[in-house]
């Protein structure tokens, strides 16, 4: 084995689940709202109820956006890890809703396209 191959073999990712003390990384992204330029990453416990994500984490990060107060949560379109039409169960925890380490949860809010329709 060459030295370069050995170095590559020895490398371990810093974002492995074992490095997050029982938490998983969950990325959140609000479609058509680039007020924040990209998905946001959160270390969250897999046992966290989805309802807590919905009522605590999401508002804490996105409520400053002018569209946030206009969201009709009953009509939000959810996508989890590329699976469209994901229907989360608010009473179930993240793990039981299908979240894994480095999952991406996207949410689209029909009729809301950012400040003045600018996708910001």
C-alpha cells in the first residue's frame, strides 16, 4: 500500500454520527426563501418529537423572515431526504419519522415566494 493510500485509509470524517454525543445532524431548508442562503444544520436528539422541531427549532431560526407569520402550516409541503410528499407525524420523534444522521428536511410554503416574490 502506498503512503498516499494509507493516508486516505486513515482519514475519518469529522461529521460522523459518533462525534455528536448521541445527536444527529439535521439540515433545514425553506424552499424559495434565500433570506438565509442555504440549509441550516442542527445537532438534534433523535428522540426529539417532530412537534418540537416545528414549534421550537424552526421558529427560532426563521421567524425573523417577513413571510414566516404568513405560513399556513396545514398546507406546507415537506420533503425529507429527497422524498417528496413526506408527511411528518408531530407526535413521533425524529427517528420514528425517518430522520437519520445528516437528513435534509425541506419545506415549501405555497403562495409565499420570499420578500416581494424575490425568493429571499
